[in-house]
């Protein structure tokens, strides 16, 4: 993730936005040495019926590598037996 200062982002805002749009990478903006804001590309799959956090979770889950990770639990571990 690229990190820029608030001054740089203010002076080069169009360039920062173009970078995010063309590469799909996020940019962190630092202010007085601490990270304050992330600029990211707007998700193509955004659905206004859901909350912003639900849309962001769906966006990041689609790009994550979690689907390639092994299962930690078997089906038997997850299913609770009811009498």
C-alpha cells in the first residue's frame, strides 16, 4: 500500500485518485506522522440495499486469499447435535 503525506495528497489529489483508479491499489494518507485516511477504488459490486460495512466486507472478501486457505474445522466440528 502506498503512503503519502497530507500535504502531498492535497497538492496532487488528482494524481492520487488516478493512481488508485488505474492500479486498484489503496493509498494511505499520513498527517503529522500517523496514518489518518485510506483512499480506495469504489467497489463495482456496491449494493445500496446493504450497509457500507457489509459492502466493504463483500469487496474485501472477494479479493482475499481466504478461499485458498485450508479448512480448520470439519463439518462434524461445526454441526451441533440436538436431541
